[in-house]
C-alpha cells in the first residue's frame, strides 16, 4: 500500500483515503486533507488493545486483589501480558488508575523504562503515587 | 482506627461470599468486616499501625518499607517489626501492656501459579510470608485482606487454610508471634 506522505512513516493511511488521494498530489502544491474516523471521538467504541487491556485487567483484579503482596499480584499472567504489550498500554493503565487507584505502579515503572515520577517519601502512599503518575501521563501526552 | 468499638455498635458486615470462600475457617460467628475494601494499605501496614500506606519490601522499591533489607521472607518481616520495637514471642494470648502481631506463612509453597476459589496463587517458595494480623485490646485479631476489606476475627485460625492436596488457599498458617511493650 502506498503512503500518502513519506514523512508519516509511523502511520499507514487506511485504503479508502489513499484511493481518494490523487497520485500526483505532491506535484500540485495543494494540501490534501482527510479525516480518519478511527481517531475521532465520534466512535467511542474501544480499540482492540483497549479491549484486551480491559479484559486482562478485570481478570487480574478479580484473581489477585486479596493478596497482601503487590509483588505477588504482578506475577499474575494477565498482568504480565499487559506489560508484554509495551508502552501502548500506558494510556489505558493511567485511565484505569484515574477511575480507581490500583497496583499498576510496577507495570508503569517497567513500561516507562524504570522511570518513576513518585517522590521517594511518597512510596507506598497509593493516592500520591496515583497523582504523580497521572500528572506524568498528562505532561507526556499519555493521558488527555 | 476501627475495631472492637465498631463491632458492638453498628450492624455486622461480612465479606462477599466469593471472598469468604477463600477462608475455610472463617465463619460468620467469628468475624466481621471493620473497614471497606481499599488498596491504600495492606496487612503489614495495619499491623505496623499505619493505614495511610502500602508496606512491602518489593525489589523495585515502589512501596514503603522502613528498613534497608527488602525481601519477601518471614525473616525480613521479623527484622522490620523488630525495628519498630517488637520482639519475638511464643504466646498469642492477650497480655496487658503489650500489643501483638502474628505473621502467617505458606508452609507448602507452590511450584506453579494455580487458581483456587477464583483466587490466583503465584509460584512461591515454601515458608514464604502471606499475611500479618494485629491483636486488638479485646484479644481478637484485626486483618487487612490484601486489597479487600479489613476484618476483625476472633482467632488466628480463622485465616488458616490449605486444601486436601496441600495447595494453599487463604493465608497458610501462623509462623511467628511478635510483641511490643506499650508501657
């Protein structure tokens, strides 16, 4: 599939928009605009990664929340699977944290390449840890 | 702090059935819920007298832990409580002028993650710690069940349990009592 612009090397434009775009658009000196509804808020149905996250998060919470050790909770296969998706899970984790604080901190630290915005004196304070991560998410474009 | 006073005045509350099922010795005559479910603190924090933080010696350093040594072992938990002026003792009975904490462990361990009664158990070495309970002035015990509710239970055995195959459900069994002089 042809790309509309080489500069957009990280994003493949869906076929319907490529077909509407004249092949020589770049020679015309015009701007060709299109709207990709998969990025629009009009359709609020969750994307596949978000569906996967919701399914795995629910399973993890149901099966481990009685644990005294968060380090044991994070050994659950569903938690590890969420981490295996990589950085793209960060927005969903932060959104979940916003709704109800939970033990996502080890996953976030792992996905943020061992970075943590939590002040050492706030370690263990779930409310402050949650606030620190949400603030970090907003500053870094991970959370709207 | 909630506890014995709350038990006498307000109607008793219990765990949801699916949670209660994890504790075969936890019968309604022997316990009641004393605080709502919360991820804000865990059993170790409660036993140490802090309901504002989650205490855990996790290797990643995410959670609060007051001593340098960070290991999920009974010895490390004992060392931490000793840093708070607790000392080992053998008797779980209430003694005036002292507060007591009991550590639970998993005597069997688990060589692979398993699910029991809807609760998942990770692979753990035998004798790994599982829980801490704090004695109340009335001699009963208070426990925070992970991220679940906080309960008051009459006996330590209330949270014991292994199934017939030896695989752990609930919190295993008590392994160490610690006491602290309140005078």
